[in-house]
């Protein structure tokens, strides 16, 4: 029987550097794209909060919306992945710091990757399919935010799904996503109790507990469908790259000459300052 570390793919952790490589971009370009996404999402979040404080006076409920929470996840993931990818490119494309960090940090990175490739797509489907109204594009700010957090969010997710070497999420992460959704359901009712509004109107009981139960079940089913869809698309991308881009199928490991069980894969002291520049990608 496999250990929990093996089920979560932590032992060994990313032996072929798939989390920091792409069949379509060099590590340096991939790092730049990830950090650009992180910067855009960060600016979007900060500007939206400031707008809510100064203009609409409704910033208190900003983090009551699952959309904004998942957008924070996108920002955090792309920042973390961008830094790791940049360091991988900087130090000879052989290893990166996360491979030496403690297993809880490695698990959190994989869990975050799983959520930012599933939740944004679920958010986009629910918003454009159920919640979108005529007021969505009332003014320039509403139009920009609607596109940024309800459309670009899925674009960013699809970038990781289709254009990087990230592996499919471990199946054990699916129930974790469901637990997060269940926890968020509590936030909806805490918000109503403390601020007097439902972040999502379809989650209001309104004397119809059966209908509410169906809504909750629908969201859970939606997560399962999107998770399986993303898992299948990643597998298809891996097979397609191997078949149609044979020259790039070894991108993830072309310089990975270290044994996957080597415990010295990352040590700053192993990279003398005078030689560091020679290891930079040109």
C-alpha cells in the first residue's frame, strides 16, 4: 500500500522539474509570465479593495466572495511558482528551492496548484451561467473587474493547464477541494449573520431547504466534474506534447542529472558567488 507521501507525490518531489518548466517556453520566459500574472492579479485585488473603500463604501464584504478568495489563490500561486521558476532558471536549470523544503510546504504548493486550476473555472461557469446580470457592465470599473476576476481567472488557470509541464493533480486532492467548498459555505452564513447579506443569492434558504440542498449538491458536483475535466486535459496535454513535440518532451529533465533521491539538491553554499553568473541562462 502506498504511503501518504507517495499518494501526494511528495516522495520524491518533482524529480523531473515539471513544476518549473514548459514545453513551449524557456524557464526564464515562464518565470516572467507567471510573475506578470501575479503582478496583475495583485494590482487588481488592491485596486478593487481601495475602490470599495473610497468609492462604493462596500469593501467590508470583499473577502466574503468565493471569487475574490480564489483570485487571491491565483495571485499567491503565480507569485510562488514564478519565484521558484526564476530561481530554477537562475541556477543552471537543475533544481529549485521548493525541492529541499519540508513536505508540508511541498504539499501546500501542490494543493494550491490544484485549486487554482479548478476553482477559477467553476467560478466562471457559475458567474456567466447563473449570476451575470445587465448591471455587470454598468460602467468601466464594473466591466474591468468582471472580466478580470470572472474571465481572466480561467485564462490564467488554462495557462497552467495547457502551456506548462505541471502534472495532473493527485486524486486525493479532490476531497480537499470539496472540504474547502464546505468551509466556504460557512463563510456565506457568517457574512449574512454579521453583515446582513448573502454573497450568493442562490445560497439563501428562503424557506426552501430542499432547493438550497440541491444548489449545494450542484456546486459539489460541479467541482467533481471540473476536477476530472482538468485532470483529463492535463493527461491529454502530456500525451500530445510527447507525440507532437518530441524535441521538447525532455525539457523538464534535460539538465536534471541529479538522482531523485539525492538529498543535496539545493544548497546555496554549493553555488559560489563568483560562478553564479556563469550559471545564468543567457
